[in-house]
């Protein structure tokens, strides 16, 4: 498992993780998905990601920072979304080293475990090889949800 500083939602059985530094809007994006798409907010601050034979599962944790959301459940992760605040909404898929850099900033590395770093980096490599990562530059509004939904799921509301 890897521990991330992120929020996690369950949207129709698909997990979306919102990553970024404190105050960027991770919980706000989760709340917008809850408000406009009836998504379940599993956690607003700390998420465990587990690699299984079939997929990667995002798990809620009892640690939720300043957000009130901490559900004891999991969801298969569909995509990771790196948040940036911007005056206009836009989204783009990240590739290569840019993808690695953007995601690795939100990982809690287990330096306290023997071989913890190696195991974490191996799992992170598998995760980034199999799941898409997007950068969402956005305002906190429904249009950001629409744009993300259309890009990741190919649906329009």
C-alpha cells in the first residue's frame, strides 16, 4: 500500500483521487462531485492505495485532516487528478517524468520500515504505469466537474 495526501471519491463505482498541497482544493473538488454527481466522499485528506491482481483500490482512512470525511470503504481507482488553482478551467493528461513528479509530491514515503522506500517506489511505478494522471487547472465550480467527467469518463452531463 501507498499512503497519499489526497481526497478520494467513489463516482458510480469508479475512484477519483484529487492530489495537491494543503489548501489547493482537494476536499472542495470532492464536495463538488458530491453536490453535482452524488459521488461518495470516502476521504478528504489521507488515502491508502492498494495494488491487487486486478486493479488499484483506494481506501478511506481514519485520518481526514480538516475535512469531516473518513468512510471505511474502498473503490477501484480510475484516475489521479493533480489540482491547480486557475482563473479558467482546463485539463490535460500528464505523461512521463511530469506525471512522476506531480504524483510523487503527494506520497508519504515509509522511511520507518526496512525496505519501505523500495516497496513504495515499486508500487508507485506500477500505479503510474497503469493509471492515467491528469492536471486539472480549475475554479471551484460545476464546470470543473463537467470537464473532468467528460475527459476521464467520456460523458457529458
